[in-house]
C-alpha cells in the first residue's frame, strides 16, 4: 500500500468534520440556513477537501483495480467514528466498536486476498 492511498480516507474524514462544523455554525434558522452553509468558511474548506480527495482518488484508481481500491474508502467510517467520539464527544457504543472492528477485518481480508492472487 502506498502512503498516498491513505489520503483518501483521511481527506474524507476531514471533509466530514468540516461539514459537521458548517452545519453546527448554521443552526436551524429557517430559509437562511442554506445561505449560511454556502457562505460558511467551514463549508468552503469541505469543498476544497473534497476536490483534493477526488484528485487522490483518481490517482488511486489509475494504479489499482476498483475492486482493490474501493475497500480503502471504508476506513473512513472508522476514522469518522473515532473523530466524532474524540472531537465532538459523541457516544461510542460497543456495537459500533464491534462493527468498526469488522470493517477493519474485512479490509484486511480483501487486501491480503488481493496480494495473494497477484
């Protein structure tokens, strides 16, 4: 695995954090809600993160089969859950932890199966 490939789930995680901040900042102020989100510096930063993630993703797809590359995106679920717990104080039930463990095991299975068949 090349280090740049890890940028996909990291950038996706950053984007979700920025979108969360944008949503929190906008509140629920009726019709102004959308205007506030679109003018938020958090939202604009999320767009930049998405564009960067897209560029890296195109690079990954040029180097790997999609069946080998796509599981990489699943790591984002684990990263986002960990950041939600750490940064936002969201609960982290045992079932979520177990699910995250299964995601990581599944990614490992796919990655090692790919290496053995090449």
